[in-house]
C-alpha cells in the first residue's frame, strides 16, 4: 500500500503521461554562506520556470556536516515548488529520526528520499561516531508505520495520527561484480515490499545499465516509478568518481579521458558536459523512465535550462544517442545479455555457471550445527531448549553467557548483541562484519567488492553473504524477509536463551 500523499511531486510521478524532473541541491557547512544564497536563487528560478517539479535537498552529503535540509526546504517550499528531503541513518538513533520525521510532517515536508547514508567524515575535533541505528529498509518500515498511524506500546496502547510521507529509495546500478549488483536488486525487492513509492538511481553514464534496471523491474513486478540520475560532474568530481572515491557513483576511465580532452576548450568543457547530460536525459525518457533526477556541482539555472532545452530538441533521435552515453564498466557484470544492434540488452538474463562456485565449508558446518540445535526438527533442539530455559535467571547464567560468547567469538567474531542474526545472514555477523551494521542488505558504497569504509582491506559484508548463499544456489532468499533493528536492551545477554525464551526478534515476530 502506497502513501496517501497529495504533493505535486507525488501526483506527477503517479501520472504515466508525465516525465517528472527533479533537481538536487547540496547544502554545505555553514548557515549563511554565499553557496546557500546561490542555492536559494537557483530554486527560485526553477520554481518560476515550471519544468522542475521538485527540488531535492541532501542531508550531510558525503558524510560531511552541513546545513540541515529542512531549513532550506521550508524556504524553498514557500517559493511554490515541491521539496524532497533526504533522510539518512548515519548520524541519528531511531528516536531522533522519529522526532525529526514528526517535525517534517508538521512543516508539510512530505516528500522523502530514504537512504542509508555515507559513512561520517571528520567533523568537530576529529572523527565522529557512526550511528546507523537503523538501516534504510528499517527506516522505510518506520515511515510506513507512521503513515498508518504509529502504535505506541506500554500499559495502554495508543495510535498516533497518520503522517503522509511519500517515500523514495535509492538503488546503485553501477557495480563491477555480480555479488554487488544482485544484492542491490535483492534489497530493492525488500524496499518495494515495504511500500517504497519511487526509486532514484545512483550516478553513472551507462545506457545499458539504465536499461537493465527497467527490464529487471518489469520482469520482477517491481511496479514503482523510477527516476534516472542525470549528474553533471565537474572534471575534479569526475576524477574522484573514476577513482572510486565517491561511494556509489561511477565514471569510467573512458568517460574521464574524454572529459579531459573536452576541458581544453575555451569553456573548459562545460558545454560538452551539459550536452552529455541532455543526451542521457533523452535516453532515459526513451527507455521508459518515469522521470530524471538532475544534479551537479556549481550548476546555475541557465545551465539547467540549457540541459532541458537540448533534451527536448534531441528527444526524437534518442536511440541514436545511446552510444554517446554508454560508458560502461570494463569487465563488469550485467544481468542481461547485450543486444549488439541497439547497444542495450536482450531480455534474457545471463545464466551463471554453477560449476565455478566456491565451497564454503565453515558456512556449511555452521548451517548444519544451527539446524541440529535451533531448528524445531533438529535432534538436539529439545535438549538445548530445556538447558537454556533452565539456566535462565539462575547464578549459572553469567557463565553460560561467557561460554556462548567465547564459542561465537572464535567462530564469528561475535559482539554479544543478544539478538543473533547469523542464521539469516549466511553465518556472518553484521555487528562486526559490516561497518554500518546493516541487517537488510548492502549500502550503495562498495567498490569492486570492497567495503566503502575499508577499501582494499575488507570485502563488502554482503558480497561475502552472496558468495556463501550462491554456493548452495540460495542467494535469491535475500529478496525476501525483514530483520528489525537491534534491540539494545539485550546487549551482553545470551542470544541462545533469548531465542528459546522468545525475547529476540524471531520470537517477537512469531
């Protein structure tokens, strides 16, 4: 069930005859800077022009502290144009997020883009503590419950008045490895199941990848409006993206090399960059996207107007423009076979060679052990259940907790959370294995299979999970299910006792 939101942006996206355009603003550090003034001026001109339906405002983009998005959002909304507020998980716990959402609802800031967020960068007096109390799927679930009227527990349950948020999500297409890409798509299934109202792609210039998402969504009944990202990078930003320094964003070496040549022009390549964006905008509309999300550093409204004007002029010949916006990942994985005639994809998924799968014997042993002790059909389930419940609340319980912790610390680098998710995540511990502690799928920041936070040193947590599950042909199970947020009240308790006593997330959901 989707949101009962009646903003102009929501109505536009839900109209199949309209190609919806949004523009992204990135607030910076400081309250009254020239950059903030320029952003407001651009928004005012966009509102007067009328072609841009909504202005999207980031929240601490890149993990850097910045002006809170609702501050500009309220001012821009009063100009007569819709606002999309980014809400991320990196800096706030669940209570603060809920409080913030109530405030935005009161200010009639109903359009959201729900994201995990980049890992926090250096702030006041050093590196800040990353929070990630919720992941983007859990946050989406919270917003959905608020839209239906959040039920407050206690001695007497109460239901709050419903909010009316229109909930967007992101997907990162431009991944080199099969494991990275498929986990992005599987997470998208979970987001749609929890009521995502629209999707925005990450940054890249690869027509075949954009086509891939449209085909995948259609074949898997992910019937949610999709906006393609049309980002106009400066040469410096393009170089960072090419080196993988901006999480989730991709610029190929071929495209960066072309931009370097263009930069020798008197305008330093600006017109060429804007024209490339206009061509991508044409291709997205031709492919059947519901809209486009435009952005880029230092853009003025005349720049934006040029992109829109050129896109309208070039739109009849969009198919001829495909080669000019096809800067793919060399050696990268694509879900579909390539159509050499069009430069896009055939509607045939590439079938993986199962004979090349690795065998993960530790994973298989863990799976067998779990079924023996913790599955209701396991031979040792009843004795294990009796032992755990008998020890609970006795003087022997602390020793039992220590024993469990030592076993799981050696096997899984356990962090003693008391609410174990190993069986749901291929016997990998998210509290120690994922820098963002994500429980329902990866962030968009991995690069060549490496974790965003530890590039070249630690494999992405969800790449590890995919490889383990795919070794037994079971990776598609990650399309389904929902793991609720960690219950911090269970920290340093026995997850085995909590499981049998139905105190953990499995017991509460059963």
